[in-house]
């Protein structure tokens, strides 16, 4: 069984942000040590996202990338279907004064429907995997149904659902 226990401490990553994390999780452990999660992606974000950008992020986990994407962009649209991670994500966005963000509990796919989680790793909660099924308690949406007038950058980390998410935005 997966332990979704939130750590009561707010951890600061120097020259970046403050985060609430899980007590036991790979990404949380990195933050607890004062390090950025996947700093090479921060370089990509800084290169391609501008203050005028509309950004979509699928698979936000606790927001280690969401915070920087919010600070760099005009608008950030976040999708995180795992309830416990989404709750921490929302707290981290508020803690870091990220007010240009919409957070959704939907998963991204090629069609509208629902599914369930097939696997959540106790040591890496961010690696939660959605089933390829047509029913469950996790709502699915496709990017096209958002009817966005503009979308400049997409960051996806949706554990195998990337192809479906992209097809849903063609």
C-alpha cells in the first residue's frame, strides 16, 4: 500500500522555491536535500518559455516544475489526477505566489472518458501509472477539448500516456 503522508516541514531549494513534500518519495527526497528536481529541464524551460507564453503541464506531481513554469509564463494549465499530489501541488503553488495557474484533476488522453490508476510506486509517487481502460474514477480529457486560443509550450510527464495526450492535441 502506498503511503501518501505529507511532510510537515516546508523545504527551501536555494535560488528556486519552497516546497511541501511527501515523507517518503524520490522527488521529495531530492527537494529535502535542497536540490532542484531535474535541473536540466529548468534550462529547457528558461530557453523556450517567455512571459507571454501559455503553458500546459501534464503530470505535475507536487509542482517541482510547475513553480518555475508559472514564474516564466503568462499562464500555466496544470493536470494532476492523483488527489494527494494535486493537494500538495496546490499548496506549493500558493506557497510560491503562483497565481497564474489553473489546476485540474483530469488526466490527459486522446479522448474524453475515465480510467483508474493501475500502479502507484511507494518510493516514487510521481510515477503513478494510469490504466488503459474505459472506466474508473479518474476523469480524462483531451487537449483539443480545452479549445485554447493559444498554447506555446507543453511539458508532459504522464507515465506512458504521452502519446495519447499528444494525439488528443493534434
